[in-house]
């Protein structure tokens, strides 16, 4: 699903193994590092599962087979189908006694072979010999077998008491993918975060005016959209912040494609506003809102979440002022947006300074210090500030 995809996770089978499915019927859910999507059957037939749920495989791998009525799986695929149930078999295998002996499989009342010492020890300890695994010749229970059973019984309450209380959440799917990506990002990059306070009083006024215009087409223009536009213009002037590090080469894309992070219950997803530097503020607002709705509905296409060259993420709605966003690889920078707050500011006047109310926001730029030094990163952030404090430059011909 796109040239950049290298692996995916089969998160859930939507049709059971051995079921008849119709062409176009969703048969499994797939997670990539970008999106969560349903995969449909390419033909009608009998579905056979070849990998279990929550399995990550490389792009192009075979995960299932569609058979005609009466058709048998080829031997190599039959082995895969058998392996798909291996986790269940493995779980059952852990029930075998850890002593290395034979697990008890005795009928009620069946005579149990045991040494006299083992019988006496079991009687004193209240151990049922029929439940003890034997290691002696011919399935005979020895003293050490009973001692192991006694030790296991003593350990069981302690293990139960040591078990943590509370509910658990499976660490898989989108959450696991995000964790792996963010861990990889911090492990492989020399990340640094710088912050800058920006006066967005005039930018807010422009956004409200645009939103109020009838010709705005229903677009609600926000501070975030203005910041996306300002960042896009600054990226066009500072292409190093728009770059990716690929082995021994720093690639400078021709496009400025800004991803706008959307928070979902299962984690963040980053749909992309392509060519953001060439689009009007109104266009960015409309497109970003449409992408956000698709993200929440789970209907984003692969094209809508790929080819991003820079990311904007905000925690302002949670009253966060400053934070350290983690770079989304292979990008080399990300811009965090805090809350917009009202502050008093001094303005020089004819008869001295006067205090006025201003709207300010803190921008947090995280970047890969291997690709960009602190000075050019600061200059880029200062350029974003300039555009936001001169919002007429964001509006253009609007």
C-alpha cells in the first residue's frame, strides 16, 4: 500500500478460517505505520488463515488463501496454516509439568506407582499422588517428585499475591506501532527542542474574519491552520528543516507537505496537507478539517497519510504551554503548538508605555541536530513567528 510500506500487521481476521467469503467482502484488518484499514477478498472462495492475528509481516507476504470448493491447500501453505494455530498449541504445552517428567494422565481410582518414602511424604503433606508428575522408571513417583509438588504448591499463593492488580490493555496494533516508531526516533536521532513565544493577536483576528466570510465555504480557520501556513512558507525558505536523512544523503524534497497530527483513542495519526506553501489559508483549513474527519472515521487513504515532509502537532486544547514533540521519522523536524493565552504587554505610546492585552502562543520546535544546527533551526522558528505576526502575508490574495 504505497512505495514506502515495508511491513504491516494483520490485526484481526474478520471472517473465520474455513468460511466461504464473497469477492469484495472485508476479510481482515491491517495496520501499517500510517493507517488502519480493512482488506477485501479479491475473489470468492473458502478462506484459510495462514498467519495468526497480531502478526507483523513484510510487504508482499502471504497471509491467507482463497480456495475453490474441495480444493486442498498446497503442502507449503498447509504448513503455514498449521503454524497459524501454533500459539494455542504452545500455550497448551506450557501446562506440562515443569519437572521434565510425564504429566499425570490417570483415571479416577487408578493405582499410582510410587516409592514408600514418596507415599509417606505425600500423605503428610496432603498431596494427591494422582496429580504428581513421575520421573522414576516405568512412571514411578519418587521422593523428589513429591518434593517438587510441595514446593510448587507453596509458590502458587505467593505468585498469586505478587501478581499486579488492575486491568490490562493489549500492547499491539496502532499503539505498538507508534511506540516502535517513537522509540526508533529517539534512539537514532540527536533530537533537540527550542521554544519561542509568538504574538498571535493579529493572526487570531484574521482567522476570525476569514471564518466569518460567507465565501469561506464553511471553513473554520483556526490558529493551527495559520501556523501550518506560516510553517509551510518558512519551510520553503529553509529547506533543510523540510529534509530527510537517508543513509549518507540528506534529501531536500521539492514539495512542502505538512502533516497535521490528529489524536484518536488508539493513538496519533498524521494526515498530510500537500503543497501547503502553495495553498491559501482557507484551502488549508478546509483540507485539514476534511482529513481530520476522515481520520476519526477511519477512512483515510494511504495517499493522505504519506509523503509528509514536516509535522505540526498541538496540545493547546489541553492547556499545555510547552512540550517536547518527538520527530516523526524520516522527517527531521516537528513543530509543537501550545495553548493560546491572554497576557499583558507593554506598547510604546506618545506619552509613554501603556499596557494592552495580547494573545500569545509558545511554539516548540524539535529537530534532528545531525541534519540541522541550532542557529538555522532558530532562524526558521523566528521566520514562522514573523509570518504569524504579519498575518496579511498568510492570507495572500484572499
